């Protein structure tokens, strides 16, 4: 994937994470799962583990989106660094 594509994906991931409908839905799901884990009977290990698995899945999705954002930030920084190197090289070429 090109740095430009990574930057586009990062911007899209940021839009998703910052979307109030998405973040509200995530919070609702997290709250419901945590509430279910808290209220599950102590002897109902299967239920608590299933709820925990679902909670961890939600967290994995969020982590994936955040990782995509970070990758895009790195790609942007790399492009900016390359631009500076190219500019410096042109100055060196001109002034020896």
C-alpha cells in the first residue's frame, strides 16, 4: 500500500472513531457487556466468558482502527521527511 493510500485509510479511520453515532453505539455495547458480566451469577462462568469474548472483540475493532490511524500518521511523517530531504538535495545541487 502506498503512503498516500495509508493516509487516506487513516483519515477514514479517524472519521469513524470520531463519529458520534459510532462512538455512541460502541459505548452502548460496551456498557451492556460490562453490565452483563457484573450481573452474571458467579457460577455462570460460560456466560461471563462469552460476554468477555464479545467485549474483547469490540476492543479489537477499536484497536484496529486506532492502529490504522497511527500507520497513516507514520506514512504522513515519512512523506514530509522525504519532501524535506528532496528540498535539501535540490539546495545542495544548486549551491554545491
